[in-house]
């Protein structure tokens, strides 16, 4: 058996793609998964290119693999950064054997095993034009997501329901990396959900660039709420969580399923980016501050106990002190339970990247820190309000001190939010679901005991 090591960088959507790469290698019967780059026969670095720091992380991972791999092993760079800089990567890092863009994951195995499809001018660089109607990349072909994901055998799994994006926000490179929005067929998503449940998955997390748009392109209507209802009927599925929802697409049907379906986590990730109307308009966001506040108020009123998360951009070009102060006041009002603030990243090829009025890095970073200081007070107040309550909690493991278990309630998404720490009179295994009484909190962390 040969060994393959897949390094997944970036968001949960990239994790899904990486899991399918692993599964494809395993399905050949000729490869086994390893975490050890030094012994692997093939190392795949699945990259992110959303912002500058993501590209820096990708370069470090590529160079790190190049330095530690065996000389005869194959080094593959895939994903978003490969799509953006495919030929440059091959030129600047000669140790890289193959580069695969976001639409060419299917070619990886055949290429590393010496089979040249003849479709690409350079057999080592498989990056197609994701906007071309004809050519090596079929934008509508999401078939690689339909093959059995044998790597997702834990108690939670991400399920990608669409790819690409139509939103064209002024600061974002995703449309140029992923192409237009394409929903997966409903029956294909349901089939994968059934396979995941059969593999022991208890929590399914639906992801896409914009999950709330799911179905509009294929069925001319939003089908996210319907999909969540149908997945909730699959035996073995305990929780369904949805990430990356856009405020203007959150309708009454989605609010109803959040409120009424006991298997749907009362948790929404709504990346609003800003609250000032001028900035939102310049960002080419579809909703203004009035719409955002209206949706948030409706969710709070109609879904008791809902946990809301967002991401914000600090230091967008031309942002004034008055406008960042407006955003900080909004944060201080406690609209969101969870929040991440990021300094604006100037991206090549985006309208915002070409704007005058770019703000100094030091100022952008200082503004992001101010947002997080305001949110820290909100988090402490919200965590204090959860003390004395009991929550169904999924166990993830044991802390380093060996005293506490750690896990998540419906209010914490994996890989994003902080853990709940708790003691138990009985031994627990990862994936066990228990009732935890919250006794106290420590800033971002809740602490309790199994009751």
C-alpha cells in the first residue's frame, strides 16, 4: 500500500473537498491515509486563497512539505490558491509536481500515477478556465461530491450543498476562484446525508458559499429549509447545523424550521461584514443596516435561545473613524453571540483592491482589535446568562489535565467556537451526548457537570 497525506487548509468547504480527495485515493485500494509527510508517497496541500494570511499559510505548508518529503514522493498543490496562481507555483517552487485548480480534483490520482489526459497544455498544471463554457473544467459537474466520503466517519461531518458564488462582493476573490453558484442536486445531497448517518455521523453541518441560496439555480426556489427537514428524518442524525447564511435570503420557512424542528440547531452563522450603509453599499452587499437589524430582531423574537454568529471587516477602503465607531456601537449592543473581526485584506483583481483610500495595516488591525474588545464584554454577559441552565452536549474529548471533558452544545460550531468543559461521574466516549448543567464561565468558555 502506498501512503497519501492530505493537508487541508482554510474553511470547512475546503475540508469537504479534502475529505473527498482522501476518499478517492482510498477507493483505489492502493493507498492508505497518513499524517506523516516524511513517509508519504503523495502529499496533497489543499489550499485557501481567500485573504493574504491564508495564502501565506498555504505557502508555508507547501514549502514545509517540500523540505520534509522523500525525494521520490509526489507533491501536489490543489484548491483555491492553485486556481489563482497555478503556473507561478510551479515556476517558483520546482519541487511541486502537480497543480490542480478548484474544478480539477478528479484529475489528481490519474496524474500522479502517470496518466496524462492530454486535455491541458501543461500536464503538470491542471487549472482550467472556470468561466469557460467549453474546455477541461465543467462548472456544473459536482459529481466528485457524490462519491462516498469514506473519510468522514466521526460523529460530525460537513456536507457541501453547493459551490461557487454569485454575490460579487467588492472585496472578495471567491467568484474568480470558484465560478458561479451551483447547487448540488437535491437527491445527491440526501444520498450523501444517508451515507454519513450510516457511517455513524450524528451531526451534519451544511456548508456552501451561501447556503441560503440553495436550490434557486436548479429549482427556482430556495430549498434549504426543506432539505433540513428531510435530513432530520434520517435515523441516527441528532443535530443539523447550517453555516454561511445571508440575511437577505433568510425567509420565514428557514425561521420556522429553526424554531420548530428539535434536530435543527438554533444557531445561524450570518456574515454581515459591516453595519454602516455607505460601506455596505461600497462592498456591494445586498442588504442595508435596516434589513440586517430587522432579520436579527425577527430571529431573536421567533426563535427563543438562538445563537447568532457573524464576521466583520475592519478597515475597508475609505472607512472613516465615524463609520468604524458606528460598527463598534452596533457590536456593543449585543446583536451577536459569536463574532470574528478581520482586518481588510487588499486582494488583487477585486474592485475594492483598486480603490483609493486604502487604510494602513496598523490602523486596520487596531480597528479589528477594538471590535473584539467590544465583543468580549458581550460574550461575557451572554455566557453569564447561560449559567444555571442545562444543555444537551456532544462530547468531543478529554482536556489535557485529564479532569474535564470538552464538547459542544447546539450553540457551538466545531472548529469555530469555544468548547464547553464539564466533569462526568461516568466515563464518556467521543460522540456521546449528555446533559450538562452550566455552573460557571471563564470568559469565552462555559464550565459545568453532567446531570
